[in-house]
């Protein structure tokens, strides 16, 4: 049995996110870059656990080396926390609210521009596919959020 479902690539998802962000595309890019840095630093922190454990379980125990590796791990964790803090700024400030407001305004303009014959010729269950076909922004929004 073959799966014919088409999944969006990372590039398509990124482009959809930039399109949805509109005037805030630079903030969106900055947020993604900071999240990439944060997760890289998280990986570095996880890797430095190996150095701490290797120093503690060596024979004889090398406490100085363990403290060095612990300092490296603390550095990675500090950069991770700071990068995440600034990356979440995109979501927790008014930027996301402004994007949502702009998207709802565009959607309202598109819906007001649709002829009523389009809406009245469908059954209630068929309205969602009609909106998805007729209003491109709904598709782009659903691609990014669902």
C-alpha cells in the first residue's frame, strides 16, 4: 500500500511562515535562527555530560577535569537559555498578535469579496472545502499552523 500524501518540505514551511509573518518576516527569521542556536547549544550540553562522567569514573578520579567539563556544560546551558529567551520574544510580544490581526483582516476582506452565490450553492458540509479552494490565505494559514 503506497502513501500518496504530499508533505510540505522544510523550505515550503519556512516560506509559508515568512509569507504569513508579512511585515514581521525579519523577526520570524531571527526567532528561527535563535531557536537553531539554542538547540545546538542544548546538544553541546548533552555531549559535555560524557566528559563529566568520563572524568568522574576514571581511575583515579580527575576532579579538575570534571569541573572543566561541568563549566563547559554550564556555558552551553547558559547560551541555550539566553537564546531561547530571545527566540520566544517573537511569540510572547505583540508581534504574534499583530500577525494574527493582519491575517484575520485579510481573510475578512477576501470573504467579503466572495459572491454570495458561491456560499449559497453549497451544503453546509461543503463550505469548508469551498473556502479552502477560494481563499488562498486560509490554505496558507492551515499549512503553517495545523
